[in-house]
C-alpha cells in the first residue's frame, strides 16, 4: 500500500491530523494507495505561504516563469509512462484517454509558458497636452483552483499553469476521487524549480478545504470545474467577498444532424462524443437531435456502433469504455433510462451494468417530458430526439438550462453558420463531435454551464486585473 505526502508551500509534509483518502480503483473496487487529507493547519499554512510569496512571484521576470513552465512540461513528458498506470487506476480512464490527457497537459504547459511574455497593456490617447495614459495587466495574487475527477490532470493543470504564468500563486484542491493527480502536478513543478510558497496541493473535503479557501479574504479568485450545484454555491461565496470567480460547469450537449449529412459518419462522431471516457466528459454528446428523413437510419447505425464499443480493462489499449468513477453513478443512469423507457423511449442498446461498468446505452424517441432530455447523465447514455426540420431541431437543442458545447452536422455550411449564431452554447462545432479541445481556444459555456473562459490569452484575462496609470508631464 503506497502512502503519499502533502505538498504545501513547495515541501512534502505529513498533515498534523492523521486523516486519509482511501484512493479506490473504480475498475476493481480496491484501495490502491492512501493520500493524506489536508486539515485546518495545512490550509492556513498554504494560504499564509501563498500570500507571502505572491509579491516576489508576481515580480519574477516573464522569461523566468516561462523557463519553469517549460521545465515542468519536459518533466511530465519524460515521466509520462511512470505516471500513466497510477492515473488510470485512480480515475478509471482508459489507456488511450489517459495517454492523450497527459500529452494535452504537456502541450498546455508549453502554451502557458508562451503566454508569460504576452501579458499585454496599452497606451491610451492622452486627454491633455503632455499627458501620458496607459494600462497594464497585473496578477491578482492568490488564486484557488478546484478540479473535477473526470479529467483530473488536465482540468487542474489548465488552471495552475495559466495562473502561474500570469504571476499568481496557486492553491489546488483536487477532487476527492482523484487526489493523486494533484500530487503529480506538484511533483512536476517541484522538479521544475518553482519557488517555495507559489504552489500548494490540498486534497480534502469541500467543507474543510474548499469552503475555507473560497471564503478566505487573502484569496482573490476561485476557479472551479465541477457541477452546477457546486458552482452556484461557490459563486455565492465569492460574491459575498467580492472575489473573482471562473466556473466551468455541467453540460447536456446537443448534436444537430440534418438530412443532407452522411448517416454513417454522423453515427461515428456521435459514438465517439457520447461514449468516450464512459461519457464522463462535460462536453459529452448526450443529446442528439436528428432531422426526420434520416432519423431511423441514424438510430440503426448508432445502435450498431454502440454494440461494438470495446468495454473492459482500462489498462488495455483497445478499451474505449472503462468503469464509471463509482458504482453508485450506475444507479443514477438506471433511473434515467427507466424513466425514459416508461414514458415511451426505445432502448436500442445497453441499459445494463456490472459493477461500475455501464454498457454504452442508446435511447431513441426521447421527448422533453423525460428526465434524460434535460438532466446531465455523466455516463455512457445517448438520447436521440426527432425533429421535423432544422428550425425545430435548433429549438430542441436550445431547450435546456445548460449551454456548454454543441455540434451541427450538415453539408450546407451557410445554414450551419446561421444555426451556429443562434445556438445557445459557449462552443459550436460544425461537422465535428461536441468533444473538441484546444489549449489555445476559449473554453467555457453559457447559462448554467458556467462563467468565464479558460486557455491561452483568455485565461490571461481571467487571472489578471487591469490597472490604468496616467502621468501629467
């Protein structure tokens, strides 16, 4: 049984109170390592250290911050094979998914390194003679990041890297299901030579760690990827202290398939978007709206693909669908499927599970009176909805409180662009899946899917504040 330390202010320590997270492998149900939980003392030590280090780190030259981020990227890339097995065991991610996630993290670190020297300002035309007017971007200070379990490495390092690049100090709270991912990030930055106090990683409960960090006046911003319920609570906490916050929340992402698009290609894109990583992706293609003339053919094509999706050992390179993060999520999916079938939906594939492994599931003839039409599944369940035409299809896509990612499949690009303008989502992908990522593009949603944007210069705007300066000569 491996036992880990906490990373507080750049040092590995054992917490004052002996409390542990039993890190369970969702594929086997067995505990494979123990990670200490941070308590009040570790939270206070991390806050004090980050607050003290914020001034010196904020004044560190951009080229020095860039070097550290590049060294962290190099270390992660060189040690990817070492990290891979444990990260698969922790999250239930397939070999393919986790390998790609580590590679994306390396790319992201290098993208963030490039942003260090791009932190911009500008000169404003003076109001008077001999009047200099300009603005600069400064780091916020102490930033807190709260990461989810589904892409635990990428969605944590996405916050850490850009916040550090902008000159902020950072405290990371990884998800309780996946604490080890946060310690991997700490190891990379330790070997990169990050100064003490600039980064701490605090696994632990939301009440002891998350709430304490969000409410502390020394923290200037909280960045969360998580559920809309948690996001609403955090926004209220932050607003009460006039803190800045960034929220990347849930999604019930629609794919609109029009009658002129190839049915087999549509089924291929839908299968990837809905079943990859067991559907545990905020951008998962969980609602598919299909124009009537190709509806039946599409349902048949997707049902055939769903039946062939490889399910099994996440360590196997052939596996696409591994275990859900916890067996109890299967009960949630069972209830949604049962409700839909009871109200007239057709179960064309799946609908069963063994342990935490849920079969790729396809529901046809889904209507808005069914829970699965509106509720986020966070599992390998795809719902198909019939639309009489493109306009009704768009209305069905927009009929949801979420607005993260979306997809439009059609050969009529003019119509696609018109529909994209009216799609109520933070991201619209034409002739692609809803699951599309880039370390350089603005990532985020509208409505109940969140507030703010991540990646590249868009993160720079989130993690800095503008100061206006004038000089009268």
